[in-house]
């Protein structure tokens, strides 16, 4: 479990293809001081397990499923990545509940910078956008963001100076591909609504009264 509050940006030291999978080595810097093999680390929002550790260098195995769902396959030596260690039970939850299970990717379509702030628009597939709501949360490359606006093809977020300074979004470019994890609460609500709607006759419309009757 993570919060979407990136602790630091680290550097990929090596990338090695292993059949349809991949192993990446990342310099964790000072975060390696209390790290151990088996720890969960969010790398650009993807929950990975430390498979090897030598000083500050941590090795992570990336499955073919993760490569298919995420943008980790685009990483190369020297790539910067957002890093967050797993949430401790005693930590404050300052962002939102992030599982590190990527739902898909989006592409940066527009970046409008004004002063130290930026508005970034992301193009995403309908199945991802269907799990988002304006003012709701979304994790973009592991960064907890609030959705400012959206339409049928895109969503946008207003990025504050702190986020631009301390995450990879500060150097983001148009056409960059980013990992997306939608809010788990939105997913649960959507599944419940789909289940409720699936039990209704086609000619019957969903109303507020019907939702109350179904327990919403």
C-alpha cells in the first residue's frame, strides 16, 4: 500500500531483458539504508519487490504482465523514476490509497506552464476515464493527483510547484507515456453500480429512489 506521495526521484542504472520479462537496477540512494530484499517499492507507481540489494543498488524483476500494462518497458539506463516505499501503519495518509497495481497508461497531450505551476492534460482510453471523476484522485507515475477536468478522451490535473520540483513531472514532455492507477474507491463503486444495473430489466431506468432501494 502506498500514498502517491513520492519520496524521491532515483536513477535507473541498468535494464536487462530476460525472455519476455525484465530486470531493472535502481540506485535508491539514502532510501537503501533501511531497505531489504523482499521490500515493496513503488517505481513510477508500479509496486515492485526488491529481488537483490548491493549497497544502494536494488534489483527488481518485472513480469511480462507488468510490462504489458505499464510503461516500465520504456525505461533505460539513466532514466529518472519516482520512488515511494510502502506505507507504514504509523504513517500519515497524505495522498490517497495507492495499491501499485497499474490499470493502464496515458499519454501527455498538453502542458501549460504558468509561473511555477503547470496544467497537464493526459489522453487515456475510455476504460480508464470511466473510472475517474472530476475532483477525484488518480495516480500518475505514482504521483497522487486531483483530477481538475476531463472529457471523453482526456483528463487534466493542476500541478503545484512542490510536485514539479520533486517528481518526474517537472521534466515531462508532450507524448511521454505515464502509468495510471485509478482510485480503488471509484473502482468499487463502479463495480457495485454495474452489478445493480445488470439486475434491472432493460426498459427500467436507474433512479435515485432505485439506488436507495439497492443500498446506495
